[in-house]
C-alpha cells in the first residue's frame, strides 16, 4: 500500500534538488557565506538526514540500494573536496553523513508507518 506521504509526486524533484544543493555547498570555498548549523559535522548530519528522508519518500521500497548509494554520494563529496584547493576530505564527515542517513531514514520510516497504520 502506498501511503499519502509517498504518493506526493514532488518528492523526486525535491530529492534531486537537495542532492545538488548539498553537492554545491560542499564544494564552495569555505569563505563563501552559506547556511550553517555552526558546526561542520551537524551540517553533514542534517543534510544527509534530509536527503535520506527524501529518498525514502521519493523512492519507496527496499532500503539496501538507496542507503549505500547515499553513503557513496557522501564519499564522492569527500573525494571531490580533496581535489579542491580550499577543502579537505575527512573520515569524520563521512561518519556524520552515515549517522544522518540512519536518522533521516528512521524518521521517514516512522512517518510512513504511522500514516499507514491510521489509513
């Protein structure tokens, strides 16, 4: 059964726009004014939690192809950052991405499970 949350047709464009936004913000020079939580690791956690929740709503189904894909996206960002003059790759950023993915996926799962129970 498709829940009302996952039936909304705007999740896919929102997911891809968010992924692009995260990629761009991750590669901008650090001096560029940008939205922040005040700590780099929470920026990663919040960004990837949002991306994971959007992925769950946009592409319902088994988690296994999307969760590793989101973590690979985080790893790609770290590799790309290592190639820029003003950024550096950090394992702790990738760990924060993974925690964000788990939190976002879990919250989205609870949201969809709650709606399906009420339906």
